[in-house]
C-alpha cells in the first residue's frame, strides 16, 4: 500500500509531538528540520490537523504545536481521514 506524502508528513508531525512531554510547545521550524518535512508543507498539514482538533497551534514568539490527544488514542486511519 502506498502512503500519500501528505499522510506520511502528517504521521511524522504527530509522531514527533507524541514522543515529547505533554503540554510542551514545539516550533514548526524545529519540527521541520528534525522530521525532514518542508516548512511550508508542514504549515499546511498542521492547519488541517488543527481543524480536526488532533493538535493545537499557538501563535506568537512563545508559540508552537502540541498534541491534543493521548498518543495511545491516535490511529493511522484517523490521520488518513483528516483532509491533510
């Protein structure tokens, strides 16, 4: 089964956030570098994941992304359904 690039990048983003302590915020630029996701693409994908309430995005100099759900409650099919 081929996984679309958008879904692959979405999984990378969510897995990054799931591997970090809950409640911490992580900047898009840092995630982009560490997970090898093109920055502009990461912004597009993150917007879709925010709309689906899977992640949270906080603006400003101290902003970033965080995971809204417990990592054990997230499934691949859920990510695939999000209009990433």
